[in-house]
C-alpha cells in the first residue's frame, strides 16, 4: 500500500536526512519533491498547499537550520505534519478513539453508510468480528432492502464470522426492521447493533431521505461512511457529501492494501474534518484494522511499522509459544514440524508483501511480483506430505522416504532434498541469531559484516 508515495518521499528525504548542515535550498528542493509526490498520489491540491506551506515555514526556522542534526530534525517535521494531516489527535492531544460505543448495559448502534459497491456489507461483518474479539456482543442488521441478495450476503458473512444477523424477508421499511432488531437485541443480551444500509450508484434524494429517517429513529453512536480508497479524490468528495447531508463520525476505507497512491487517506481529515477510523487490508474477515496516523506516516517515510507487525504476529502466536520456540532454537531442537507451524502462522498474518512493507527500509522496495509465493506453497506441500515422525527427526528421511514425500507433494526428489538441506542451514543460522540476542556486541558485529 502507498508504494509509489513511499518511494518518492523516501527519495526526496534521502538528500537531507543525516546531513550535518542543510541550507534553505536543500529544504526547498526536498519540499518541492515531496509536493510533486503528493500531487501524483492524488492528494487534494488544497491539502498539498497547506502541507507545503506549514512544512517550509517550520523547517526554515533557526530550530532546524542551527540544530545539531538538522537533517533528522527536518525529517521529524515532515513526519509530524503527515501525522497531523492523516488525522493526528483530538483537541487536547488525546488520540482519536476507534469507536465511541457505550457500556454493555446499553445498546450501542453503528450505522454503516456508503454507495453501492464500496464494500459496505463486507466491512459491516469485519467490524462485527473485530468487536466480538474485543468482548462485545454484536448483531448485524440487514437494512439494505434495495440491492438484490444483500440480505443473503450479510447472512453468509455473519455465519463466517460467527455473528448473528437480523433480517426481515419482504420488508419495505428500514425503520420497522431497525425496531425489530432492537427487540431481538434486548432478548438476546446484544450490546451493539451494526446496521448495513442500502447504497446507490450515486448520491440521490431517495437514498438520503431513507438514511435520514433511519438516523432519526436509531440515533446512532457512530455513522461510518465506507468508501473505496481506489477511487482517490472521489472517495473524499463522497465523504464530504454524506457528511453535509447526514453527518458522519468517521470513515472506513476499503481496499487500502491495493491503494499504491494514498490520496484519499491523506486528504480525508483535512477536507471533511472527519477521522479515518478503519481500513480494509484484504479479503479475509480479519483484514480490518484501526487506522493509526503515526504508523502510516512512518510507512510513507520508509520507517516501516514494526508495532503493527508485532500486533499481527501476536494474533497468531501467543507469548508462551514464542518462548517455547526460542528455547527449541537455542537447543537445536527446532524441527520440520516447527517450520511447518511457522509457515502456516505467516500465512495467517496476511500477504508477505504487506509484512515486508512494515519493516523499516523495506516499504515500497519489493513488488508483489518479486515475492515467490509458489515457493512457500511448495514448502508447505512437502512438509505436509511428511509423517509427524519424519518432521520430528529429519535425519530418518532417506531415499525411499524422499521419493514417497515427492509423490505426495507433487514435487521432485531433488526439491525435497533441497528443502531438507535448507532446513539444516536455517537451524545453524537461527541458533547463532538466538545466541546473539544475549550478546548485543556480537549481534552488532554481525550486522556490520552483513552491511559490507
């Protein structure tokens, strides 16, 4: 995501970052390059002008030009400005909250709005799953009475995420459906209603009138607009129109993982005044994340997003498993069974490309085409074709076993042999890395050798 913008902004900062002295011309050149990168990323012109003016004004002050490390000071200014334009914090420095939901004794309501095809129904289910994991008890409400099969789609998604769905077949009044959902929620101790509403191909009076009636009846705690980030400035214009006619509390951007430009994310808060609260980062129900302006700013500047990477890892591996794995590595007890577990854990975390983008210096450096996904599948197939006994002790895998494994995985004996050889090398390397974790000096020396 944001690959093009990350690459161009990182290139612009490379000429300034780390310099012991910089001039006003250095700043002008860097800011001009960033300005062009933002415009190419489809960021709103008004937003770009504000960003450029405020950055130049602060960067040309004595605080930067006369500082001990002016290059790094300039990078910090650009980072802080990006955070501010992406959403920053509420007045008083408080972080922007995800959702303003009430306590479990009161039913909270989230109204999901958006045009047809924006991903509203899918985002409703993803949000329901997220709230369920946080300990809430959500109910999905099918109030899209216009689109054919909308109720069926929501029911199917509800089954996938394990969240109940309230619907009324043949209903014609959204307010009546909402009231029925409230009755159902009270009977089943539900604390959150997530209402999927109807959209149109474009904003029209009929849609707005229906949403206004539903808003008046439900008095929702949150009104979230779901918009497709791939539409760029069109998403910002849609958000502005919805906010003027209905009123929004926040925005959800879908297909954020595919948005290489980032114009919508960078323009939304400044143009609409509404925070970007969530982003859809893939097709799986779990691919739905809170939007953190500081983390995204770090990605744009090529600093990565290690915090999000760690959070993703924690969702698929608990601390106890991690400690056990480390002990196995240190004692050379790491097996092919552990390798298979790690491959499956990585797959649960999402695409390799998205994970690499979170590592400092890697964002935008590797394209989807550069990642050999087929190799990972081949490795999993070979490991899955082994018996548990073979995965526990790779030394027993002789010629006859290798032939059987190759046939079972649809690969060749040579590929099986190559995987085992790679595993043996990995064991040695991982043991060395584990020891270096206890010896910072040795780790630093190794990193210096790798950097040559």
